[in-house]
C-alpha cells in the first residue's frame, strides 16, 4: 500500500515549485498504472464543435413561426431551429 499524498498549503509559488520538484510520485502512486497523456489528442476530442454553413429553402410561414416562438423565448430564431434539429437527430 502506498502512502497518502498530503499536499500542503503553499505561501509562495517558489515554495510550491520546490515541493513538486522534490517529490517522488512513485512513493504515493503505482507508476505502472499511469497512462500516457497526449495533449493534442485531448484538445481534439474536447474542442468546441465545429459548425457548417448550409443553405436550404424553408417555407416562409415556417420561418415566421420560428421567429415568433424565438421572440417569445427571447432567443435568436436560428438558435431555436438548431436546438430542434439537434433533438430530432
């Protein structure tokens, strides 16, 4: 059983840097269980979703209905349409 890591409260950044520089994490954790962390892959997986511009023809009365409903909800009508598209997929 590894010992519990107790992290003290640091008064300065230098004190914190010194603590982490001197510590051996192998005393507290099973190093073989560590997994490689790929920052680039992580950022790709957690990036904001991209959007794609499309052009479609929608009957005017439907667009007017969305505009009216969006106005009641105090939001842009295109956002309302996107929400409903996302729910339907």
